[in-house]
């Protein structure tokens, strides 16, 4: 009765198996896949009806005279759709959080839904109790009028939708959060306006209300006139402007104004805090870069470093942030499974390693082991990559760009002479242009090549041939390579 849910589906983002190139897991007949397109489209359609319920429920409670037959018909149609969703819920499979399995047993689905508290609330928010009361008693006013607010329970669907969209990497997080915060503020404003209208229409002395003294008898004016004034007063209160043209005129309105301002403090802090985080998050990278550049500049000045050295340090910091999209941070890369890291490294570096002179003819197995621990780095123009007499700890494959000394280009190497001969680096190698290199640590190279005797002979043979070609081109200048061919 349970089907395994594919692990490549993001349960929190709502990504569908089809979006990842696969098919939905097979389920029993007459059972709906919660991650299938038809069910998701149905849920999106219900979100539109949720938005209508969120606006209409407080509005109809506050302005009973605005409720016409057309409104009642629309409300009944909306209730029918949510009633249909209750029936559909008995056929929707669910994920067992303890086993991460998709349960498609109709009996278990029904028991789970019936035993949850939201089943009772779903039913209560769907039955039009206020309409039934009006038909039985023939009155619009009554305690059952407040039952229309049970429809606001449907807002949990909007909350779940935004929670899923915020985790969906295909959408802009900034705009998703912005729309959510805007909707929260708009809903709070609408509810406060409706409460102000309800207080005014249900007070015994209509002239002793916040809107009663404006332009004569406001009850004779249109509904939208009163609603516009209510929104205006709620907005000035929420924005803490307080023009003073509208104010509470009786005890009930004053008490609600106090409560609204207290709640508004929380809403304002929530909205402003989230918006601040969104704006600051977008500029965090720039702030970090400028702060690090300032630290490097102060360090160079305090230690009286040469101007050219300070320029190199600043350019390296700036280049690091400019190339952030091409280089995944180590802390993020370490979170990936080892197989995933190896696959990424093979895709990025394998072709470059195979084209490098030192590894030509090496086995595919050796190349795969080498690239699994490689790191990519960028060097700005005129930046030292290898220093003369430096202890040989790494060698570099030039992926793009060009370096000085012998103008080594793409697929060439830098620093391999010191690593292979176990001697201090014989000369300085400096980038000529913006250069991307692939770094191979000496220990990783030795540990990988040492067990593979045939590959080791091939690599050393390539190295000797390269030194012979250097001696032919540069003659006696390469003193470190005079006797390599004879020693081997």
C-alpha cells in the first residue's frame, strides 16, 4: 500500500517528478498523486477562491446591506468548490514522514484525514450557516453572522503556498517574499477597515461614531463611500501618520483602536524586518567585498608593503568576489555527496587534464582519481602563481589565460617541475592575463600515481620529453634539468 517517493523530488519546494525528467510514482487506481500537475492546478484554482473568501467574509459581516443575492450565489458556488475539495482529499495520497514513503491506501488516507483537526474546520468553514440562519429566522442579524469568519480558515492554503514558493529555487525569493508581505499588510488593512465599519453600523447612536459626523447621514450614502473612508483611516493608523481628521468617537472604537495599534506594532515589525533582511541580503556580497578590500588595504599600509604587492592583494580579493558564481565555496561543496562532487569535477576538469602534456596517455581511471580532488582558482593579470625557490606543494594546469616566463597557454602547466623533481621552484611564474588554473596538490598527485606503475612511467616519460624540449629551446639556462634524462 506504500510507494517509495523518489529522493530527487524536493518535498518542500513542490517540484514535480515530471519537472526532473521522470514520471510520477505509480499509485493505485482512483488515488491522486499529490505531486501531479492536475492536483496542483486544482490547488492553485482554490487559492483564487481563498483570496475571494479572505476579502468577502469580513466585508459581508461589516456591511450587511451590501450583501445581495448575487453575493449569496457567489458564496454558495465558492462553498461548493471547497466541499468538492473535501471529497477529493479522501483520494489524495500522502507522504509518511517517518519512512518517507507515499501512502496510497484509501483506508489509511481516510482515517488520517478524519482524525486530523482540520477536517472539522474544513467542514465548518464550508457549510453556509449564516445563510441557513437567514432562511430559517428571516433575519440578517444574529450570532450566526459571525460564523462567516470561519471561512478565513482557508487562508492556511495561502500560507502553505507561499512556504512552498519560497523554497522553490526556480522563483525569485525576493519577489516571493515581497508579495507575501504585501498580502499580509493588505489583509490586515482590510480586516481593520471592516471592523471599523461594523462598529459604526452597530452602534446605537450613529452620530457618535468615527464616521457619523462626516457629510451628513453616511447610512444613506453608497457602501463604497464608507469602505473608502474606513480604508483611509486604517491606513493612516497603520502607517502611524494620524492626520486627526478621523478619530474614535466612542468607547468601543477607542478600545479597538488601542488593540489595532498594538497588533499593528507586530505587523509593522514583521513587514519592515523582513523587507530589511531582503534588501540587506542582496547587498551582503558587496559589503563583504568592500570590507575585505579595506582590511587588505589597511594591512598593507600598516606593514609598509610595496605598492605593487598591495595592488596584487586587492585585485585578488576583488577577483574572488567577481568569480563567485564560477567557484562553489568549500563549505557548500562539502555538503554534497562524494559521488556528486566527483561527477562535477569530472565534468569540469577531465577534458583539461587529458589535454595536459603530463597526463597524455594515462589511463582513464587515473584521470578520474586525479580530478576528484582538484580545485579551480583565478588569478588577475600580473599576479604571481608560483614563486622562485618556493617549497613545491602544488602544481597547476592552465585552464584559460596565459602566464609569463615561457608564455605557457591553456592546457600547459606551472609548478610541476618543482613537484616532480622535489626541488624548490626554479623560477617565478606570473599570470600574463586573467588566468584560470586547476590546482593539484603534490600529496594527492603522488598518492594517485604511486600505485599505478604503468601510468607513473607514462607521466614521467612525458615529463622527461618536456624537459628535453625545454633544453633544446633554452639551452644551458635550465641547469636544474641537465641530468634528468641520464638519471632516469
